[in-house]
C-alpha cells in the first residue's frame, strides 16, 4: 500500500489528535459517572481507583501522584477524606519511614465496584467494534508512549516530586 502524500498524512494526523481529544473527554465523562455512582468526588474517586489498582500492597503517595499526573501535595485532601470515610488507609511505608503508603480498604474496594459496570460496557463495545483489539492496543501503546515522552519533556519543576 502506497504512503499517503504529506498533505493527506497531515490531515489524518490532525484527525487522530482530534479523536484523541474526544476520547479524553468521553473518558473524563465516564470517570465522573463512576465517581457519582461510588458517591465520591472525582478527585477522591481517581485516587481510590489508582490506589486500588496497585492491589493489596497499595502505593506510596508519590507513586499515586506520578500515575495521576499531579503533585503529591494535591492528594492530601482526597486522601484525608477517603481515610476519614474508611475507604483508604494511610500507613508508614516499611521501606521508607518518611513516605506514606496508601492502601484501599475492603470498603474502598467495594465502593469501586459501583462504577465497574461502565468499564464492562466499554469493554463490550471494544470487543464488538474493534476487530483486531491487539492491533489497536499496539497503536494506542505507541501513542501513549509518545505522549508520555512529550509530557515528561515539558513537565515543570514539580515533575521530580
């Protein structure tokens, strides 16, 4: 198959960027619905989801901040609320007593299940609409890697926190 001319390539590249922006918007909307179903503000839901994703070991505040793309200080309020609601525990990290380890409690994991149906619906759509999910995964992985490179290169001083 012949390569498209540069003008056509530029047009499709712009369309891909537009589609990525649309996907981002839809994912934000779905995340808001999940948070609502879990009875949590979006910031608290995002933190709890992130921490739960690390499994029984949980993660440090710095690890959660890096995954969520925020400074560790930004997690203080949602972590305090989740701990107060007994959805998250904050423990001294065994490897580094200066660090705090966040772990989703059984109640926190149960709360996360409230929004899982949305992800199941999304998985069904992907299975139905994407005939070669492995190829889509490869393409999206490459895009995400490139986007991470750009984000890292343009991060401000808080990048090292």
